[in-house]
DNA sequence: TAGAACCGTGTACAACGTACACCTCGTTTA
DNA sequence: TAAACGAGGTGTACGTTGTACACGGTTCTA
């Protein structure tokens, strides 16, 4: 299938035209996307094959191609549909707003971990994803930041959530594939621990014995607090006020 | 191929036993891993097939299986081999040490962007990766942090570099696949920009017109400074000293 | 010198996305 | 009202992937 990116744009940003002729369609783009999301939620992104999606709809693989140009475009549609599920109007001062933005994103990733395996740099941005980002920009406008800085601040938060989310998503996927929980799995790695000697890994073994791996801090909560603290230092910096010549709104 | 994780451990942590019988081997585990890394560097992770690796060595696909149990294990070996390429002894006070740690990681990801597509949660950690992490722990020891906090601080930095790196890796891969640079590609998305109207995306269009997308801030530099600032707030916090009962080292 | 251990090859299979030709409907037009 | 048309869904088939399996050649050990 040749990739026509402008068709992807139409697919995402323009409502699909309704057919005026032919038999009444049992399927529809929306139903295909919905079914695909269900498959991904329940069985992971590896199980997301055209045959599997079609099967859950009671159809054959090729029937999907009447409603979706190809798998890549189906993924585009799935991603944007999920972005549309969450509220995206953070309120309040910048810190609370960004925190809300991050927590919503986090909740979404927890519900649909496969999203992180699909969001790559050139996936076509859809209206839902863009609206969400726009709302985040609004939260940090009015602080005297330049346009570039607004983008950088929001990107920093998004990228943080993506990072933590990816770790979480990998865990979820591994648990599903192996049927073994994270803790159980690592506990069963006796053959590995044997190599963790104080000579080879002095700090790691020390931390190990101090119980540093037993009750790890929540990665999301810890990291989010640090990132927001770091942004506060930047936003409230006095020197920055000098550079605020061409600010954005 | 059934997955035997304990065999993966031996593969990574114990030097391969030399054969005493049979014909002199043209291939070796090291040569296979080296060839695979070259393929991934030059052609990306998608081109990394057993057939392709074998081809660059002048052999058949199945010959690789004499030296590597399967593709998954080959990836394990590639990842750890690359971790071994860089110096991993950051020095100096904690901030400089963590910065060095982050910059080394960043340089490595720039040289081998495919690494980010292979590091998933249950990939078996190898000696090189662990040694590196151990050195990072050492950098933030002696600050009165608890064991959990040491782990959390290092994880925060690693995860930040992973996040920025992943964005960069996606870009590199997309540029290779399409043969079109990032800027060219987005500039050609006329059909997309048409939908970016002030009514739909007020902040985005405003930022756009203010030139916020023309000279974006360096994501790595901006983010790293913020993360380290955030960690400084945490490390130097006075209240934290009260909780420092069971510190590590 | 026989046999065991090891190296590399060729063939084959199951899954994947999807191109293609086809039949079956329902609507539109003459 | 009949013919033409366009759309929905199916079945078959192909190329690509990882890798199981059986085989033949090579070199050291008993």
C-alpha cells in the first residue's frame, strides 16, 4: 500500500463521506476503529492484526479495507480517537494546569498502554491530539514566556509523561505476554542476581541490601514533582524577565 | 524458539565457552553482534533481519543460530555491547556527575538511535548496562539520600534522556524511511496546516505566527537543565533532612 | 582410525499486511 | 421499469519474517 499522507490528513480532519449507493454497510470506520481499540486494550498491540480485528467484528480481514485505507491509517485513527476520550481543558494557575495536563495523560496511558507504542514522530496529528496540546499551551501563556519557551515547557511535560508511561506500558505488555507479574518475574531471576557482586556492582548491591528496590518511589509522582519544580525555577527566574522581549500573549 | 531467560543471563554475564572440536568457525558471537550493530546503525532496526545480518557476513540466515540462540537474544547482546562502548565513570559533584551521565547517554543514543526501540522493561540487563547504572548511583551517594531516593533520582535522569532520545530516534528513522528531512516533510503538509484555524486551535496558531516553531529550543538542553534544577530543589530541601533516617552510604 | 562434537546450508512452515479479482447488493439514471 | 453503476464483503495468493529440522562436511578426541 502506497502511503498517501494527504489522504491521512483528510481521514483524520474531515468527517468521512457517507455512501449513497450500494448495500447498507454492516461496518463503518467508527466501528472498525472502536473494535481495534478494544483489541489493543485487551490483547495488546502485538495482537492487533487486521485478521484479529475483523474476527471480533464477525468479518474477514479484507472487509476492513473498505473503511480504512490500511493498517497505518487505522492506527492514526485509533490514536486520535483515544485522545478524544479525555477532557482537555486544564484550568488554574500554570502549575496546577500542567499537573492536571500530566495526570490526564497519565490516566489515559494507564487505560491504553499501547498508545505509547504507536506515537512516533511522523504519525499524523489529529484534531483531538492538537486540541489537547492547544489547551496546554493556554495554561502557560500569560507568564511572559516567548513562543519557543511555551512550546518547550509543554514539550518537557509531555515527554516526561511519555517516558514514565513507556516504562509502564512495557511492564503491562510483558505481564500479559508471559502471564507473570513484574515482581514474580524478577524474583525468579536467581541466575541473574548471582552476578550482582559487591566487586562488580558496589553501589547496586549496597542499595539492594538497604532495601532500595523493595519499596521504590512512585516514578510518576516523584518525577512529576521534580519536573514541575524545575519548570518553576525557570519560569520564576529573574534573569529571564530581561530576555522577555517578544513574549507570546 | 522457546524463551529460556536463564540462558539469556548466561549469554550476557558469562563469556561464551570456546569449542574444542569441529571445524574452525568462520563466525563467532562477537562477529554476529558486531555485524548486527552495523546493520542497525546503517539501515535501522526494521532492516535488522536475520537474513540481512547473515548477508553482510557472507553467510546464510541459519548460520547465525550456531552463535546466538535467537533474535531476541541477539538484541540483548547488541544492547549490552553498545552500553560497553562508552566510558561510564562520571565524576565531580552530583550535578556535574549526573549531567555527564546524561550527556554520555545522549551521545550514545545519537550514535545508535535504534537502542531506544530495543530497551523494553524485561530485556535482560547485561553487565555493561549495570556497571553504568552503578556508577550513576555512586554520583548521588553521600548526599544523605535514602536508597529509594538514589534509585528515583537516577531513574528520573535516565528516563528523561530516554524520552528525548526516543523523539530523536523516531525522527532519524522517519528520515531514513522516507528520504525526506523532518522540515521538508512538515513543510509539505499543506493539507494539514489548512485545518489549523484560530477558531479550532487558538494558541497553536498564535504561537505559529509568533515564530514559535521556527527556532525551537533544543529539547535535550532545555529539558536537562529543568530536570537538574528540579532535582536540586529536592536534594537541597530542608524538610528532606528530617526524613533522612535510614540513608544509604 | 572410529566416533563424537561442531559448523554452515537448504528446505519448509506459520503468521503478517495487503493486492487482486470476484460476487452481491442497493441506488441512481435513462 | 430496466439497465448501469458504485459500494460492501469474500477468497485466494504473494512476499517477508523468524526459526525448526534434517543433512553433509570438518576437526579434534578416544
